[in-house]
C-alpha cells in the first residue's frame, strides 16, 4: 500500500506580514495533522514569565549559542536587539529523517538562509492579507498595540510583502478555513514527490521480483 512506503519528511516554512493570520493557520495545521511538528527555536534572550523551556523556545547562553553557530549547528539564525535566534540543524534533521514534517514560522531572511542550505527539503509558503486595509484593521484590533506601534508594523509589513516572489506558494488569506485547506493540499502533493518517498526503490524492486 502507498501509505506503507517510507518517506523523508519536509520543512514547511510559513511567512507573512504581522496580522495576516499565519499564527492561527499554523496552530490549526498542527492540531489537525500529527505528521507535522513545530520547530522550536533556540534563543539567547532571557526566559519570560509564563514561557516553558523546550516548548516556547530552547533557552541557552550566548557562549554556547555562538559555539554551535561556529560549528554549523544552525540552519538559519538572526540577531535581534542583541539576542540570537536560530533553528537547530540536528533537531530538524532528526524529525525529517523519521518521516515527519517540520513547520517553521520564520521571516524572509531566515527563509533565504534555508534555501541556500537545504532547498531540496524545503517548501515555502507566503501568506498575504486580502488587502492592506484588512491588514491594518487586524492590527488595530489588537488592543495592546498603540497607534504608533500599528504604524511601525504596517511599514514593516509592506517591506515583508515585497519578498513574496521568493516563495514556492502564495496564499491570500481571505477565508481562514480555505487557507488551511490549501496548505493541507500543498502538503499532500509535496509528500508524494518521488525524491521524498525513499522507500519506493525497495517497493518497486520487490514488486518486480514477485512478477519475474
């Protein structure tokens, strides 16, 4: 049966401007598909109240992070406001080798680094809002953000959107359920790619022997 053929997992990147619905889509996908596992980033920033080590982030000191960075231990990394953030190479490779997929919630800069290092295992999706007005309305509905913060986020969002052509797939998030379904269909098709079905050679060879 097709489902019995061993496959190699893939890396699914979701990127979007703030407020386009990426986080909601990611959570729904993780809840519906037990073959998808969230990549938990490593960071050097201090742990915040309510955060859990290993769930929200893997927290470690700067010296250890930089040692891992020098030895090639990260698939992608960034330094933001003096703190490092990175995706562990070992963790991701263990997951995709086991046949499961890794979901990465990263921006265009991290995506570019992944495209340079592991393009064959990578599927990238950029999520767009239905309009700029809709994006601004969503940001304004966040009661914790001031007007100035919303304006800053809008400026950053327009810059993020300019990188949409670098992605394999682009989804306009007009309808949340439809957007989730579209990503599920992308995953279904990408999992069937020949180079990811690493058990096909044995399957075909056994079939040929039985009929020889």
